[in-house]
């Protein structure tokens, strides 16, 4: 950066093959599954040279490559994180308070999945903050707070996915911790949708 006067010449993206397949329509607009931020979202003309070394690989192939390159296990097995950030997991208004709420809930989910030996069995796991509130009871008081949903899926290629059959006892631990430790959430749901017809992310 210093030798080039602080100017960048390249844009490196972690685009994977499923991103490309889902974002490109082969039968007209109705056949596009969803638009990924890193496929078709760049200006038609830009000065940066685009580098996408994993564009033709599936996620399981990327993990095999990471292991072969000697990358640490925690990085190789880390679940995908949305390029646009947590905002796409907050349905409705995005505010600093709602981002912080989601971060706390998500951290509890990941911690418990590792603790109970489920993290590596799951292709992707995260919490979604819904744009609805529900009535609850905390102590002797009535609450009217946010509803969150846990999404865990099993998949190898991310083109299809089944919801992960998380044991009820782990669900109970998650519900107790998130509702009691994350201020602003008083109800927790579990997403049992498969892909298709649902997508892995909610947006």
C-alpha cells in the first residue's frame, strides 16, 4: 500500500460456485434464485482488477483446499458469514441496539453449538431477528419484546440444505440463555425449513 501511494489495484472476493449459480438467470428474470452481493453487484466498469480464486469451487472443496494449505482448523470450519454483514439477518429496521442484540444472541448460539459438539456437523448456523414483537412475562412483569429465530442447516454444497435436527435439550439451553441474557428478546423460534423451497439466509 505504501509503495503504491495508498492505492489499491485488486479486489479480492470469496465468491463460491453456488453464489454464481443462484445469481445468474438462465431462463429469464424469474429463474434467478437470489442476488448475491458479490455476483453482479459490482460496477460494469471499474479500475480494480477482480480476483476470485474460488469462484468455481463448492464450500466443501474450499475446506479441503484450506486443510491442504495448512490453515488452522477454526478458520477452515468457520460457518459462512454474509458479506453485507448482520444487517441482512435483521428483518425490519436496522439500528445499533438491534445489531447489538443480534450479536449477543448469535454468540450464545455458536458457543453452545461448540460446547455440545454440534458446530462441525452443521453447515451454517445463525440467529435472525424478526420484525415482530410478542407478549411475555419476566418476573412479575409483562413484557412486549422481540422475537428471534435460530437457523441451523446441514449441507455440503449449499445448493440444497436440510434443517439440522438439534436435540431438544440443546434447544432448551439456547432458549433459556438467549431469553434471559439478551435484553430485548422474549421469544425464540427454530427454523425447520429446508432448501428448497426456503433459502439458507432469510434475505
